[in-house]
C-alpha cells in the first residue's frame, strides 16, 4: 500500500512538471493517468521499500547519488575525450575486442544499472550478461590487456564500488 | 546575466564540437561496433550538453525542468538502444566485427570464430 501511494506521488509530480501549469483539468487528467500507471507498474519503481533501515535507507541512497553524479560526469567526459582522440588521429590506431568480465553484484537492479553505466562510458559497450556465471561480455574499443583481473580493474571496478554502497 | 551567457555558450560549443566528432567518427571507423561507439556514445554526451545549454538559456522554472527531464531520458534510453542494436547484430550475424584481437563472446554463444 505504501509502495503504491509513493509511486502515485512520483508519477503525479512528473506529470505536473511536464504539464507546466496547475489548473483543474490538468489535475483531473493527471490523477487518472497516475492511477493507471500505479496499477500496472507499482512493483517496479520502489523495490526496497521493506528495507530493515526503512526511511533512513532512502535518505542515505539520495546522499550517495548526489555525491556520485559529479564523479560520473568526470569519468564520462574523460572517456569521451579518449574516443575523440581515436577519431581525430591521422590513422585510427586501436585494437577492438570483446572481453569477459565477472561481477560481484547480486542485486538485479544494481546489475542493470552497472550495465547501463558501462555502455554510457564511451569506449566500452555491454553486449550480453551471463546469468549463470554473473559475467558481462563487453566490446572494448582499445584492448590494453588480456588478463581478466586487469580488464575488470580498468573497466568496472570503480562503478562497482559505488553501486555496492548504494544497494547495500 | 553575463555569467549565465558564458555557461550557455560553453555548453553549446562543447556539445557542437562533440557532435562534429561523432559524425567524423561515423565515417572513418572500420566496422559496425566501433561505429556504434562513435555514433551513440559520444552523441549521448553532446545531446546532454546541448539540452543543458538550452535549459540554461531558457531559464524558466517549469520549462528548464522539462528540458532537464528530457536529458535524463537521453541518459536512460540511449544505452539500451545501443546495447540492443549491438547484441542483435552479433547474434543474428548481420555484421561480425572486422578487427578483433580477442573475442570471448563467440565462445559463449558456442561457435568458432
């Protein structure tokens, strides 16, 4: 019940932002659309509502995410500059390849977000995820090492640390 | 006022440079997967910068918030589209990578290189 109520509040707030003004017809349509969204998707948005630490957990996650955003954009910018260097070079000098990297994460939301972060960082691209071995298959534009441990250190380790703190 | 314009020009010019690099990379890179790197991923940065620049230029509460939400959707939807294009083009053998130093994925699917 708490989960449904919170999902409705979030959907309604996003609707208000997209509508841009608060009048009676906007409010009525927003309530209707928010209710439909809540009925179908309430178990997808807030999965860890029954966390033992309760509300404090959400507060902690919010703080960590706010600290994480500048770090993430710094990483993305540096990686984008690396790919741009390959583009501008007179003769493109890279050795692309597909490497296999295992992960320690168990939470399914964390695994999805980590795959998205890998893809969003230029130079690496998630191709597939093996559920049995918990391993990503990553297309890497500039394979510097063939050892799995070093590839893991270079590609995913820092994002993995942040996600371990967030989904504790 | 002046500081806001400086930020606006900074974001727009950086985004424009990244978009130009994207197009050059799309032409110059050899095969599908490296082109996806250039096309989709650098483009995400440029689109994000352009939307933030527009949000600073408009500087109206509801409108800026709306544009920032659009940039958030870029960040969520672009990796998914990229991933599905790459995965399906490998699995259906539409285009295999032309240059590869190491290929762990073909072992996983269960076929020789």
